[in-house]
């Protein structure tokens, strides 16, 4: 769908705003339903449209 890095600040209540250039696309693609998860390698959040997350979630987990 799209990729990119955006630095977004949280407000005093712990909320963040999705950049406007992505809002309309997300609204049309997944009705605004998102999943936020932490990245295990970098100090950041990863945000996925729900349909993309459901695909990731359905993949087998490889344990080492």
C-alpha cells in the first residue's frame, strides 16, 4: 500500500495524529481500522491497515 517513515509526536493524553496524506487512503482502504504494534528491532511503532495485519497474523510463526 505505502511505506515511509514519519515522526509523529504524541499529545499529553498519549494520542497521535495520522498524517493527512495517509488519512484519506486509510479511510478508503480499511475504513480507518488500524493495528499499531511495536517494532522488535527499532524503537518505533508499526501501523498496519487491519486487512494487512490480518494477513501477517495468519502467517506461521517461525521460532528459533
